[in-house]
């Protein structure tokens, strides 16, 4: 439990330090208007779910909020006898390394619900939890630089999320254990205004 709290404080401290850098980073850069973006994760739809995110870029950073849901594929579950559907909302802040295109890294906070139950049973149990993690990716911008890359973009990214409240669910003789550490690779398609 002590390690969980230490990790949580470390992630919160990193996020606060990033927020404190915003005024200093912005003064060192040429003034660029904030830009709004919307995006979705096509993989979520392939996994019988949904995904919608809104973001703003400002002074070398990007912050977004979003909602999502996915049916967990069998290879990600600890027991194939269970049905697991994860849904929730997230908040992310990324450092863009001086350009809206290219590599970025950041932090992610996700509040999610895992709806868990045996495949052949009607009963489902809901487990809520906060996941905290680090993420990174690459932004392929198809807009023109003189228009601040307005238009379509693709961004593959990966996150490593920590679940400090991972639980084990028992249904009859079957056991499902939530993972404490969850790698999450995906691909987002978006539009920059």
C-alpha cells in the first residue's frame, strides 16, 4: 500500500511540475494561438466500444479530455471465462517538445469502470478505479505548417497505467484478477482546427 501511495504522489508531483513550467515555456516560444482538436480511437470501435476526445494545444503543451469504452480482448484478460467491458473518462497532458508534430510525452489520469462477469452468466460486477500513468507517442500532421497544421492527423501512442486499487473477482469457482500495471498501445485519428 505504501508503494501505491508513493507512486500516486510521484505522478501528481510530475503533473504539477509540468503545469508550473507552462508560463516559463510559453514566454520562450513565439506566440501561437491555442488550437483545438478532436479525435477518436478506431480500435475502440473494433473492440465493440466507443471513443471521443477533445484537446487544446498551448505553449508547447497539449491537454485533452475524453470518454471511451472497449470490450477487453481475451489476450488481455487474466481469465478467458470472463466478459470484461471497460469504460470511463480520462485527462491527459503532454509536452510537445517544441512542435505540435513529432514526438511527445505526458501523464494520463483515467477514471474507469470494469464491468466483469462470467461469459455465460447474466450477473456483472462493476469495479471503479483511478489509473495513473505515463504516455508517449508521435503525431503525424497532414496540415500545412503555415496553417499551424490544421487538418487531419494520426497519432500512435502507448501508455503504461498503474491501477492502485486492483481487485480480484470470484464468480463461483472462477477467478478474475485485475492487473496492477496495464500497458495500453493504440492509435488515434484526429482533426486540428
